[in-house]
């Protein structure tokens, strides 16, 4: 009897192993078939084999979910009104099942899930919950729409009860946005350097370059959107009493001080004594290149230029990351611009560009310096208008190299184009279009006559 039981047990396990092998083999075949159709963008053709894998071999590969979202969404796009509820449920199932079976690095998954729920007009609370999960895992992995949408939710929920939380969230999201932009900028700078050296980009490099430019443009618009939301909350009348009340409890809190100083700097609340107090506390609590830049700004305000220069140089030397170094140099240029020190402002803006070729803001700062000098850097109407040619040149470079700030640069370009010498003035002046013309004054640039 024991021999019979042993034989039956062995036969049972043997049959199960054969069945498992058959299932695995079938799963591999169906998986490869749906992947092939997916690559050919034949999502309808991929559907049945993909759905079989989702139902029968859900752990075979994460691609069942990565690619499956597109296949399920294609099914939804083609669904009749009666079929839509089931199609929406299928897309949700793809997200839910992936989260359950592959619970790592889910920030982007939650972000994409939130986008889908929002597009399909699902519950706002469901959308917010997904966004909140993405934010808490890694805000830098959130999508462009998700970042903006999440901040809008946070602002609406907390504007009457916890403004500081809104500011804190803003700081985290803006840093994530800057990380994304810096990453794209480094790649775009590499392509620009290759082209300027006379080399031709490969087809894949051209494709990637276009993608990075489009992503940078979209992210730049999001940053502008975040600023627009927070601008009403960030008035000096609101910031000064709030930071004054919270200062004692946070005077050694480097993160809070950094945020508060940055907020007051951006809103130009720097003339209030509280700003100096915050900066000095920030330097003590969290010595850093950025703290040195803000402290040097106070020294500039007090006309201690030599000492300020020491802090500026110290900040730049301390920083190894070229994108961050460019940001500090640009901030120095802004400080010099506000004090009317045009030559130094341009010098630091140029240094910023040397560290980050695609820093459109630095080109626009130089353009602005030139445009504001038109009346003092020319005697005749023609000479004054030629200053705008130099400004236009800088604005056009900004538009070309920095997709994130292209919309702002276009406004500068349009403004300066309307101010350059017209054909009649060029004729009256007796000069030739296309000939070089040196602008005097502190600018000292040679440009071409339009």
C-alpha cells in the first residue's frame, strides 16, 4: 500500500511540474507575442495575449504593467459608452496590480495613476491620495502635470490654516523641478558643445535632444505655474509678521532659515531688518555656498563691496556642481544689477553662462542691462537704438539655448525688435545694413547693423 501511495504522489508532482512547465512556456510565448505587437504599436493586436499574461502570469515581468497601461488605455480610447466603465476598471487594475506585485520605486507610478484618475474625472480625493504618495516617495519622479496639480491641492487645503506647510511643499517641489531642469540642461549643453565643435548629431541624439527640449519647456511652464499660485501668499506684509513670530523657535533650524531667506529675497523684502537677521542666523546655523551668497548680498547693501566679493568668491569656490555654481553666480549678478553695478553684474552673468551654457536667465539679465542703458550709451537716436540690437542678440540666444525659459525670452525678443533702428533711420544715418557697429559706453560690444 505504501508503494502505491508513493507512486501516486510522485505521479501527482510529476504532472504538476509538467503543467507548470507548459504554463510557463505558454506564458513566455504569449508575452513575446504581445511585446512584438506593442513595439509595432499594434495595441489592439497585443490585447488578448497581454490580458492572458495579466490573468495567468501576473509576476512574469514588470513589463506586463509598464507596457500594459498603454494597451489598456488604447482599449479605453476605443470603448463605446457602455464599455467605458469596464475599460476604466481595467486601467485601474493594471496600476493596482503593479503596486501590489512590484512595490519598489513607485513615485512615477502613483504620479501617472493620479494623472489618469484626473483625466477620467475620478474622485478628487483619490487623485490627491495618489499624488501625496508620489510626493512622499520622491517628488523628483512626479510628472509635470502631477507636480502642478499636487501643489494646487495642497494650497487649497491649507491656505487658511497652514501657510508655512504650503511654503515648505513649494520649496520641495521647486527643488525637484530644478533637479529635472539641471539634468536636462547638462544633456543639452553636451549636444550644443558637440554641434558648436562642428560635429553632426546622430539621429538618436537629435531625437533625445528634441525630447529634452520639450520636457524642459514643459517643466519651465510648471515652475511658472507654481510661482503664480504662491505669489498671493508671499507678500512682504504676510511674510514679515509670520517669520518674525516663528524666528525664535527656528533660529537654529537651517532648513527653515534657508526657506525664509529665499522667500524674502524672491519677494524683494530685503530692505526690512528681519531679512538681515534671518540671513545672519542662516549663515551660523547652516554654513554653505548659498548662505555665503545671501550674506554677501547684505554686505553689498551696506556698500561693503570688497568684503562682499570675498564671500561671493568663497561661495563659488566651495561649490563643485557646475549647475549650482551657475545658480550662485546668477544670484550674484542679480544682486549687482539691483545695486546698479552693471559691469560686475554682466561679468557674473557671463561666469554663470560659462558654467551652464543653457542658462537663459543669465543672457536675459545681460539683455536687460543693455536695454536699460540705451539712453546713456548713445548720443543720437540711431546709436541709442543700436543698443537694443545688442540686447536683442542676448535675448535671441536665451530663446535658443533654454527651452524652459523660451516663452519669457520671446517676450524680450519681441520688445527689443520693436526698438531697433528701422530701415528709414539706417538710410538717414548713411550706414550699411550688415556692417559692424561698436556700441560705446560700458557695453563695448560690436554688433551688426540690422
